[in-house]
C-alpha cells in the first residue's frame, strides 16, 4: 500500500468515491454532523490518501490547501476498521511532507477537534486561542512553523 497525493483533476472516480465515503462515514454517520461535506476547497486541494490493497477502499485521508497566507489541512479521517494501527500518524507525516515539498517555508494552521489535540501536539503542533465550535464540535486552532517540519 502506498500513500497518494493527487489534485482533484488527477483523481479517479473510484478514489473520489472511496475517500468521500470515508469522510461521510466518519463525520456525518459516526460523529453525527449535518453539513455539506463537498465544498470549493476540494477543487484546489491536494488529496492525501491511502487505499487498501485492492484500491477499492480508502483507509486514511486528508486534504491540504493554502488559505489566508498559510497552509491548512482538514477532513482528516481514518477508517474505523484500521484505527489504532498507526495510519493516522503516517497520514500526518505524509501531509507534513507534502506541505514541505509543495509549499516550502509556509507555516501550517489547522482547526483541530479538541479530543485529538494531544495527537497533533505529538507531531509538533501547538494549540492557541480559545475553544470554538464547528458543527457543534469543540475545536482549537493549532500551529506549526514551517522550519520545525521535517
């Protein structure tokens, strides 16, 4: 299995279906959010994902794009069937490598769900600002300087 970094135009129909299903399974079904999952960011983002051996199911996914002078990523999801096996950590390592290669020297700012702040702190992110709500889920902004990635 290998990690993929594709623009929207480079995605196959099966890849798009697979990671959209993972996003809906995670954020709409599992977490109970009611929101429009597809948005304009999908069209210009890098889509980072891992497919299972048959290339029919996304196991992990995130999208990355520039925003307001920094880089951001979101829609971070790992399939329930493989959680706890290290794919989330590998996903973030891959995202950080893509950021360093595609946008060298640009800092990263994300909106992290509060329960996973510790996960991102282990990757070098620092939380800042107050807790705020996105789709009734508490979040905090997190930051990592470009120079500390690697």
